C-alpha cells in the first residue's frame, strides 16, 4: 500500500538553530501535502497546506517565516523550523493525498518529534 | 475555531467491555473520519463515514453519524488491552478546496485494563 515517510523521526536541536523535516510519498505522487503539529496529550492542529509548485497556504496564527514549507516535487514536501525555540518542541505530522482512478486517498506520515533545548 | 470536540476526554474500561466515544463538530462536512494514535506514534486510519451515511461497521468498530446534530460516535465492541490508545475524530469540511484538509477533535484517551 501507499506509504508516507518522514525524516527524521526524532530530532533534538539547540535553541536558535533551524531544523528541516522531510515528508515523502514513497509510491505515489501527492498533489497536496498537509503539515500538522501536535503538543503532548493534545490534538493535531493544521499548520499549512502544501501544493506542489506553489506557495503553501498557512492557517491563521501560523508564522510563515518561521515555518518554511517547500513542495518542490510531487513526492517531497519539507518543513523548516527556523530559529527554533523550546516552545516549538512538538510532534510534527504530514499527510499526503492523491487522486487515482479508484478514488481519492489520504495517507499520514509517522511523525517527527522535535525537541528544542 | 477548533471543531470536533470529543467526549469523554478519557475513558477507562475492563477488557471485554464496549467503549463509546462521541464527537461533535460545527460546520457542514463531506465526511468524518476516526483515527487511532498510540502514545508518541503516528495516526492509524480506522474508518471514514460520508455525510450521506448514517452508520458504518468495520470489524469491532461501529460508527454513527447524525448530521442534523453534527455528531458522531465510535463504538468499539469487546475491547482488548491492545485497543488502549488515543482516538480522534476528524472532519473534512464541505465545499473545501483541499481534499484531505482535516480538522481534528480533541481526542479521547482510552485505557483498557486486562
């Protein structure tokens, strides 16, 4: 079946540095990818919608200059947390959708746990 | 605003009992989905129910949808210790421009004691 991968699965970085998280669709082309963040014991909150070849659409309250999203190909979207601070520590999850002749499908990645020290 | 509120927030039961979780939402939807998440892990898709459906079954799972009340329920029958996890409902808003853009509920933490 279709798989969405994320890399890295865990990352620890120092405050002030930038971290890049990759989301890949492994055996299908994803026209749209979504980025969510999840605080401990909380729900998932949509951060942005990433469309291949165009600028991401950010949800209200999400700083686009802090969370840079690039969707350069139909199989890869990246989220870069710039100048990370401890409050950015969270679980980041991507999802990818595709439209096949059999229907539309949505797949979630396994998540990336970011810890900023 | 966050829609998809779930109750209870936490549910503790014994193995073999049934577990019922409820979800409410605020906007018109295309579909409502239920996901499971083990602690610190990714999401597992359980079931999707479309807005024109009222009930759906999958194995030990039964989902209902009442669009007039904007609510859904997830029933897990004959629960097992392995069912221990967080359960989230998620809605895809009707008329949305992005298929797959989901709004998640707050989740129910289910603990099944052996």
